[in-house]
C-alpha cells in the first residue's frame, strides 16, 4: 500500500515537470517569434527611412546645364552648388598626389583619401552639367580642377581674349545713356547687366562709380530729381539700390 502511494506521487511529479517544461518551451518560442517580428519591422523601417533620406537628398538641388551661351551664369551657379557640398575648394585649388604613399602618416593618408573623394564628387557634378559635346572636351581630365579650367578656357578664352572683352565692356559702360521713353527699371537693368559682366571678367566696379554713371546718363526730365539727390544724399556711400529707391 505504501509502495503504491510512492509510485503515484512520483508519477504526479513527473507529469508536473513535463507540463512545466512544455510551458517553458512555448513561452520561449513566443518570445523568439516576437523578437523576430520586431527585428524585421526595425529593419524595414530603417530601409524605408534610408530610402526617403536618399530621395530627399537627390531632390534638394538640380544641376545647371551648360550651353554655348550661358557659361558665366552656369559657372556662378556651379560654384555655389559645389560650395554647398564643401567641394569647391578642391576644384579651385586642386590637390597633390604624394610621390611615396608609404612615407605618409596615418592622418595624412586619411586626409588624402578625403581629398580624392571630394575631387571625384566634384568631377561627377561637373559631368552632370554637360551635354555629350561638353563631356568630350573634359573626358581626358584626371581631376576636377583640370576639367574646370578646360571649360573656363573653352568658353571664356585665354587671358588676352578676356582683356579685350573687358575693354569692350568698359567702352559700352561709358556710352550707356537712358533713351527717351525708357523706364527707370529697364535702364537700371541694362546698366547693372553691363556692370555684372565686367565684374565676372575681373573688373572691380564700386557702387559709387555706378551711381555717378546712372545720375549723369538719365533722361533730362530727371534733372531736378538728380539735383535734389546730389544735394541731400551722401554720394560717397550711396548704393545702387538706394538710388533706385530715390528715383
């Protein structure tokens, strides 16, 4: 009788341990399943976030397109774009490849790798602004500085041609005169267009010079207003915008 009681107790204990083990396995499987779902969801969300980030970055700007007539405006836009990406300096100044890579310190190697990346990025941006004919002109350039200088010389000419053009612009500036019936706004635009072209070709044109030019070349009907401005304003510090506001 006593032996039978011990057997029943041992059987109950074995059954209880089996049930507890089964419950533990079920709980562990549930935890693993949840963990897997969380990990998968996290990966998916990261991927979506990464894709949105990449799309956002690619849509932040568009590359200006170089034509046969817009080099000056194109170069200004490209300088701004390259500067915003912190890569204009490598285009303007270039970088030197070391003669002996093995003699470099770790910091120097890191800096060189960074310069190479910036150079290739700048070169890629320049490529994107060209058509097939433009690309052919710089296809052999080994760095962004070379490519930029080729385009500059192609579209603006050598320094001699640049000086000749500047002389023509100076002569045009001196002969500018407001036409009868021409509006103040149109005349200002014409003068400032000439001034901007001179600046792009290396001329330093101060506001004082432009203000004096406009005042002495206005139509006669503005003589009274010109006299008042010259008497009441400081001509040495007056800007072109202030002059236009006064007229």
